[in-house]
């Protein structure tokens, strides 16, 4: 009991929870992407170092008794995806404004447990997810420079559109 | 009479919101402006500790924050400085979303949001909730508070903060790290820089003893130079801070 009382940290949660949609997508392909290839893909693209067996166990415990282990239908998880959207193939990708960072964020972006109100209109900050849980994306100097240039370009486009609307 | 409402924003406690408000108050006082000071932080009442004349608001009452608008539209105040509660900014942010900014602008009421960010990542996260919700309806002054370290990585190098700076063009004020012994003395004795620097004969401007640490000539010289570095920066954003003539 004394041990339980001293357990003040949050319960352990797999780092794969954040990319569950992506893993599910790869496993629901026919033929499914092997766990070994998923592991190497995650390492290369997202910098997440994970053993293939870990991904297998991750899928297994969520398979709800399926004989061939598979994650539950995607619909139930899509609204849990973070600041990623889905491309034409339905594969989770980050918002186009957010560059793929080589440096991992302290904690990956996620939907905050305690929501913060925003207006119903288009958000003022397109890359920011309101909430009190840290979900910022850190950039290297090169990535920051590229992002600023992209942002400048978009702001210029916005300005031009506003001016043309005024002209009409 | 046009009125400017300066309010501190940010859900995280201890990021330096009240410190920022104190420097703003010191600056506007020096410019000969007497603002209405409102303390809407019912837990720590931190601004009231330094400014006993501050109007304390019981924010637990429904629509308690409406008093901010009432004062701003009363025609008697040119400047209102409000220190909002840290820790849980959601209720206040919800309240702000009801504020008719356009109508108030026509009445001459403008809002300036003061944020304070430190090297703590959460200070940036919590502050960005405000511009994300309020957008360009208010002006922004961000205090880069270096009390916990010189590197504000999440403010300088995150995607979201970069977007904020590009889209909403905030003004910036840097608060260097103050000697911890001076900081502690100011807190314990509930003194502002103004109280110390305007005092004489070992007493503050309101008659309190300054004590052995703050009472020395060198301590006052250092505080004066520290304050001057901040006020020089305020000069560049004076049009945002001071009421319209």
C-alpha cells in the first residue's frame, strides 16, 4: 500500500499511441506492411526508435480477440490524431504549415485533455492547438528559416487575396 | 474619453505576468499617467500586495469580469491595467470571447494583451492560447523574462510561436535576470522599484524601511540601471502602452 501511495507519476502510455492511426493504416493494407518495415519507417521518418516486437505487442493488446491481430476500425481513432491531417490516401500527415522536424519535440503534439476555447471561425494561428499540454513543434535554425519563408509567402498571398476582395 | 485596457494573459502561474504589470505601471506612472489598477487574481492578489490602491474583484461572481468593460467605458479612465489570474486562464478567456471588440473600438476602447514567457515551455504554450483565441482584436506585448535562463527556445524556435510573431507582430520587452537577493527582498518587503528608487533616508517612498540589502547606495544604483534598461525598451512601444491623447 505504501508503494501505491507513493506512485504519483502518470500511468505509463506507449509512445506509439500518438501514431496509432499510421500503424493501423500500414497494417490494414493488403498485404500488411511487416512490423520490421514499420519499425524502420518510423525510425527514418519520425525518428522514433522502436523494436518490431513492441509494435506487434502494441497491435496485439488492441486487437480485441481478433485471430489475426489488427487494430480496431480507423474511424474510432481518427479524431484522436493530433495536429496531423490525412492525405489523399488517408495516411496521417502533419499540417502543411508544420515542417517535419528533425528534432523531436519534448512531447509529441496531442489533443489537450483540458480544452481551451477558440472562436468558431478559422483559427488565428493555424499551427497551434489550444490546450495547456505542451504541444509545440521545435525547429532547428535551418527549419525555422525555411518555415519563416513559407509563412511569409502565405501571408503575402493572404494580403493579395484580401486586397483583391476589397477591389471587387 | 478613449481608454486603453492593458491586461496580463497566460494560464501558467509564475511566468512573470505580475512582474510585467508592475513594470508597466512603473513606466506609465513615470510618464505622468495614473491608471486604474485592477487585481483580478483572487488567489495570490499579487498586484494588490504592491499596489494597495488596486481595485480587487471577486471573480467568483457571475460576469465579474464585466467590471473591466464598465470601467473602460465609464469615460473616467484613460488607462486600465488589469492583472488576471494565472493557473486557470480558461474562464477568463471564455469571458474575453464574449467581449464586443468592434463595438468597443468604436467607443475608443482598445485592448493590449501582455504575455510573459520564460524558458519554461509551458509558459509559451499557455500564452499562445490567448492569441490563438483573440487574434488581431487586441495588440500584444510579450515580455521575454530571463529569470529562469537566457534561452527561450520554445518562444524563439517553435513553429507556433514563430507563426504568432509573424502574423500578429507583437512588441517585445526583455526583462533581464535580477539578482535573487534583490528579488527576494522586493517580494518580502512588498516593494516595487519605484518605492525603492523614490525613497530616502533608508525608507521607501511609502515610509517602509528598505533594510540592509536594498537600503544601500549601490543596491539603488543597480536597481535604477536595471529599471532604465527596461524603460528604454518601453519607450519604443509607448504608443501601444500609453493612452491616446
